[in-house]
C-alpha cells in the first residue's frame, strides 16, 4: 500500500507541476494586483462558513454563500482531476495488482489533499457540535457538509458540470423565495437531493445530445477545452473567488462599495476573463490550416471567440448589479473591458495587452 500511495502522490505532484506553467502568467498577474488580498483569500472558506453555519442568516445570503462555496469547491477539485486520478497513466496503473478498495482509498486521500480547506473545514466544524440536541437544531449544516462531499465525488465521477444543482437551482431559489419563505433545512435538503440525482444522471449530456446543435467550430473548441480544462476553470475560479470577496466585504461593512472599488473590481475581472484569448491564439497556432478552411474570415473567428467570454462577462455583470448593488454605468466596464482585452491579446499577444483596458478603466474613473 505504501509503495502504491507514493506512486500516486508522485503522479499527482508531477501533473500539478505540468499544469502550473500554463497559468503562470495569470498567477503572476494576480499576485501583482491582489497581493494584499492573497492572505485574506486563504481564510475565505472559514469566513463563508461562519455565515453558512448561522441559522439566522437570511435565505438570500445563504443561497449566495453556499452556492459560491460549492461552486469554488467543484472547480478547485475539477482542475486537479487528471492529477488525482492519474488519467495520463491510467493504462499503467490498471496493470498493477492492486485491490480496487486500495485504489479508492488512495483516490480519497488525494481528493482530500486537492480540496484541502474547502473540503475539510465543514467536516472539521462538525466536531464542535456538543450534543445530539444541538445537532438536530443545526441539522442544516451537517446536510451542507454532506453536500460538499458529494460535490467532490461529482468532480471525479461526472464529465460535465452539475449545472442543475450548482447554477440553475440556486438561481430559481434566489428569485422564487423571498424573506423567510424557505428554511435553511429545506434549501440544503433540496440541494442535496439534486446533487444525488446528478450523481447518477447528467442532464447536460441529454441537452447537448438531443437539443443543442452547435456549430462545428464550437464543437472542436469545446473538445480542446475539455482536453486541457485547467486554464478555463482557473479563470472561472478566480472570478468567483474575487466576486465572493467583494460580496463578503460589503456584507460585513453593511454598505455598497464605492465607485473606485467597483471600477477596480470590473477591471480585474475583465483582465481575467479576456486573457483567455491567449488559449484561443494558441489553439489557432496548433491547427492553422484546418481552421483556415473552416472559418472563411478572421472576423468570424473573433466573433466566435468573443461570444463565450462576453456571456461570462454579462453573467458576472448581472450578478454584481443585483447581488452587490454595483452601478449600472460602471458594470459596463466589464463587458467592454473584456472585449478590449481580447482584441489587444490578438493584436499585441503578450505585450501591452493590459494597458488599453487600464486606460479605459482610468477613463471610467475620471467620469
């Protein structure tokens, strides 16, 4: 067992080292811009759990905090899925005379390492429940802790994002239930049942196979993203983490962030989302001849690249407008900033792609 565990651990760390250079520039950018918030972001899980564990937390805030928490946990483990399971070495691992239970135990241990604080913190807090009476009165939190385990399982088991439980259901609950019309136990129980359903049935596969008819380009691009999802998932993870930090600050200080903070938030998100154009450019360099025959004009290529990024930017803008009370004028910086960043990445590659969006942010600041 010890030798097999050492092998899995070496594979895990080797895969992580292979993944880090691909996102090195993004990490360097975040360190240079958000270096003061890095230490605070480490405690984001515990800060969020203090809100989630409180039985008196308003249902709207509970839905937002729990959904963001589970969403971040999913992507934190999902980007390490290849490393945890050793998928690049699965044929070799299959030849080893190791019992299936032992393989599962090693996978659980590596998943705990990958999920670290986000996965262990809810389970750790359960140990502080003094008696069964308190456990029953605070049953919403044990259900939430169980949901985190199922989310971690879904990360490794399913191929698609559990959008029904992590995206669609929270949005329906947020829009459909106001005040105290939905209890903490009711929300967590419903979310847990949806997660269990998605563990055995993936609705997104049914929709993609039966309903959606995407273009050949999007199909090819999606296959490329699924083959190496780290860059896209890390950017989504950073966006969610950043919005969560801003939401927590506003929740604690009890006021709306001023215009300067709003502009900075939109600008940072615009850089994170728009910088995904680097991956698009690399994709074109790998398949130039085939894509030149598939796409008749460069304008078509840029439009196809811009659509997914703009969709994410618009979703972030709507979330910040309704949940964080950002100014409607200021949040226009986000989609326009994403557009400027993507165009500058295409024109200047890695040189000066931040400066035009910075000038646009300064223009918004002056206004």
